[in-house]
């Protein structure tokens, strides 16, 4: 009778300890998630792309932290009931090794995707070129990146295949215009006219940061001379500024009756 009471008391103590371990594990996990969220978002104004990146990182890191905490808690609980967890740990290691060999491409995708997100290489909505595919980023995930090209094609690029990545949406951009004119014209007159027009454009064209500047003659052939103009633009407005420059410079040449057609 006394032995039963002792066993009952010990069992009750183990159950209470188990409940405490579970509560402590949940509390640590909850605190860790809050700290993680604060570290990832502290002092940042998040756009849609950045929010997606932060959410993905948060989900991944929360899972890693959660699995670690509750695995430790499970081992501690088994220890309360005198169950040797060494075999379970060894089995988990063997299973993990088998999964690593069997799904090495998936692991490579996840690891590469993690660093792409962590290093803030690209965000949703940015214009990028990845492995020769250019377009707007529609999704940045732990396994693939989705890029929508200008013609509407949607490219799915596994993260492990990323060899070259260019982000066109960070910082200022250069608008470059190569303007062909007839080689029969007086090149000095053409350059003087275009320089004057560039100074006028500088004061009224939107999205310009610096310029436009006339660099000079780019190429010469028997039929035409190509003159290069360059300007610094706000990000995302490079193509627009280039089109406007061509229109304005062509109009200036037409009005001066130096060129009938280009």
C-alpha cells in the first residue's frame, strides 16, 4: 500500500514536471518569436517586397527555433520517465543524414534562398536579371524565384541555379541615347545644337538627377555619325527618360532643318 502511494506520488511529480517543461518550452518559444520579429523589423518601414522577405525569414527561423526547443523539451520529458533518449537522437541524426543525401537539391534551394533573403539581394516588385532572364520579381521563396518578363512570360528559377543576379532597382540609373545623324552634316554644328538642347532639357524634364550631357561622337561610318548622350535618372525611369531624350533631340534637329529624317 505504501509502495503504491510512493509510486503514485512519484508519477504525479513526473506529470507535474512534464507540464512545467511544456509550459516553459512554450514560453521560451513565444519570447524567442517576439525577439526575432523585433530584430527583423526594428526601425524599418517595410514595403510589400520587404514584408514578404521578412515574413519568409520569420517563418523559417521560427520553425528552426521551435523544432530545437521542443526537441530538447521532449528529451527532458522522456528523461523524467527514465526513457533513454540517446537512441532517438541517433535515429534522428541518421534520418537527417538520409534526407540530406536524398533531397540535396531541395536543401541547396533552401540554403541559397535563405541567404538571398537574409542579404536582401532582391525584393518583390524589383526589376532584376537572373541567369540571363530579365523582368519583375513576383515571388521570392525558399525554393524558387518567380520573374515576370516584359512579354508576359513567367520564369521559375530554382535558388540553387542562381549563378548571376543583377538588381536594376537599387540606386540611380544611367539613360544612354545614341543618336545617328547623317555623315554629310557639319558635325560641329550638330554638336553645338545638341549641347544647347541638352542644357534646356536639364531644367524641365522630369526624373532627371544629372545631365543630360553630350559625350561626343560614338561611332562613324560612311553614311552616319552616332552621337552619344548620357544622363543620370531616378530609379525605374531610365527607359522613359531615354525615349523622351530621343524625341526632344530629334525635334531640335528637325526644327533646325539639319536633319530631315532619322
